[in-house]
């Protein structure tokens, strides 16, 4: 368990972040893995349960999302690619981000456009169109260069800050569960 504070001594300069990003191995595109589950408690503590049941009503049961009115169903589950999170965190626990799920999977718009459906463990989730952007909290936790990296126009399509999913069918998930892309929307004809 850990709280949401970041360590300014761990903020990486932009050039180091860019070099680290280029050095990352390509993430899987069709079948990946759930590597971490995070539940944000009301008192600010971040728990990392090994398994949860994702629900239509709460997303991750007991998570802060279900206590924050209005609950935006388009932002039910905040998801981030594990390797990108580790690069930006620079040794800080991934719970600092505030995201619910960390995955080994390509979260880029090209791979997972809005409307894509995935099977995560026993649950069915869908990528929402809501952009997942860095904010003041992200700036405080990872510095100006970390925020610049995830918001850069040149890399925005990569969704380095992550994406949002919503639960379509409830189900049990656990750390290590397979994440399978079931469908992607057809390209618009125009």
C-alpha cells in the first residue's frame, strides 16, 4: 500500500524520457497481461489487491471513482501501459499514478481506438473516447518534463498517459490475467 505523493528527486529530464521511450520494447498488440490492480481508498491510500471483480456499478469496487460525483462512465477505469509507467515513475511505485489497471499491451489509438472491446480475465471492457490527459497531480508527481512527454503532440496518438475503459460485463480479474483484444471498430469510410 502507498499514498499518492510523488518524489521530486525522481523526476527525469525530457531527453532522458525520450531516450527511454525509444528504448522500450514494442508492447503486444492483440494479447497482453494485467500486471497491477490499484484501488484508491477514500483516505488516499492506494491498495494493490491481487484480484477484484470489475463491476458495472463501481468499476474496481471500493475505488475512489465510485465516490466522486458525478461518476463519469467514460472514465470508469484508468489504464496505463506498465513499461511507460515504469519509465516515467523512475523507481517510484506505480500506485503514485492513480490509475486502476496497468497492462502489458499497446494502448495507442492505432491499436485500440475508442469502441475496442477486450476480455480482461472474466470481464468484458470497452475503450472509451474520453482522453486521459496529465493534470496538476501528474505534474507534481512526475515533473514538467514527465507531463510534457505524455502530452506531446508528436506522441499523443501513443496514449502514453493511458486510456479509459468501462466495464461492459462484470467479471473477476487478477494480476497476471490475460488481456485479449476481441474487436476493434471498423475504420470510418469517408
